[in-house]
């Protein structure tokens, strides 16, 4: 497992958490929710891309 993947996900999480706190304290709860959802979608895209690469590796490994 690549450590860079963990750092990318952690960086997105920290950034989203900070933005969420800032927006919530300034009274923009809807925008804070949108930032959280956007961060979740970004992380899901990263994870799906990695899973796709894993399946391609398994497919090439077994010659399917």
C-alpha cells in the first residue's frame, strides 16, 4: 500500500475539517455542508481510482 495515498486522504480531511469549522462559525452552515460533501466525493474518487488500478493489476496477473 502506498503511503502517499494515506497522506492525500489525510490532507483532504484536514482541509475539509478546517473549512467546515470556519464556515460553521461564520454562520454559513449550508456552504460548510457542501464543502464536506465535496471533500467526501474527492476522497471517493481517489479510492475508486486506486481500486480500479488494483483490479487491472489482478486482471493482468491472471491473464484475463
